[in-house]
C-alpha cells in the first residue's frame, strides 16, 4: 500500500509529461544551433543532412500520424484534418515569407537570409516562422501522451533528429546575415520552450475530447508537417540537386519506418 501511494504521489500530470517530452525533442534545436553558428559546413553537407531529416519527418507523418488518425477518426475527418493543416501552415508561411522569413531554413551559402537593413522586421518574422515550424511537433507529442501515456520512441527520435539540421542550416544563415549570437541562441532557446509549452497546451485542451476529435487534430498536425517539409526543408535540401539526394531521402524514410515498427 505504501509503495502504491508513493507511485501515485510522484506521477506527473499528463500536460506536464507532454511538456517534458516536447522539451526533450526540441533539444535537438540547440545542438543544431551550436553546430550551425560555430562551424562552417558547406551547403552540400547541410543539404544532405536536411534531406535525411526530411525523409524522417515524412515517415513519421505518413506512417505514424496519418495511420493513427485514420484509426481514431473517419476518412472524411482525416482528409479534412490533413487539408486544413496544410492550408493553415501554407497560409501563415506565405504571410511570414512576405516579411522576410521565406529563407529561414537556408544555410546562407546558396540563398541568403535578409538582414535588418535589407528588410526591417525580418528578424522577428524569422523567429515567428521558426516557432510556426515547431507547433506541429508540440501538438503531436501532447496528443501522444493523451493516447498512449507517452509518445513512441520513433516519434520522439524523428522530431529530435529533424530538429538538428533545421537549426543547423537556419543558424548558419542567421550568422551570414550578421545576426548576433544572442539573437540566434535566444531564438532557438525560445522555440524549444515554446514547443514544450505547445505540447502542454495540447495535453490540456484535448484531454477530455473523444478519440475522433483527437484523430482529426492528429491529421491536422500531419498536414502541417507535410507542408513544412515541402515548403521549408526540401528547397534547401535539393538546391543545386546534390547527387543521390532522392535516395538519401528514402533512406531517412526507411530508417524511421523500421524504428516505428520496432518500437510498437
């Protein structure tokens, strides 16, 4: 009885567990930020790492999220969630791109990010766009805690691995655009904390909802990830078409597919 009481005492609320998972997966951003700001990697190297990460994200969205969403919601609501997620991301991304955030995932070697002199307010737009990229991650992790008690190893690994090249490329571009280390690391620390916050909010908002609602929201998150990969990661990954990048993307997809199957 004493052990059972102690176990109940130390059990964390679902929203707090979700916040912890969100922070863990977002820690990859900090690793990438340090690498991007303090090393001088060539575009081809960044592009190949980004390509692998794009394959990983496509796998977690297509194999994990869409299948889970379809199991919880009808085909109509799954399709609606996918389309709405992609539409929302693309619309907000379009607005931010007009304010200077279009090339926020670029390493700066092939396409430079604008600096504040060239486009005032671009720094804020880049920060907002980067936060937009992290919202689906927090949403998925919050829902995973609600569905399963904890997100799968494959899901957390996918987000962690994808976050490294995203921050790596973007931080290199920020450095080339003459943005200070305080700005760069402030952005990524803030995004990591906001991703954690988004996971906690998802854990609170959807804890008493029906499975069909959560499935639709999961499809919405998958739609945003598909749009994110196509609009912000693939342009950097396939710029100048590095050799065998298509194969590398599929290798990333297959690697995550194997991990997802083994972890279930």
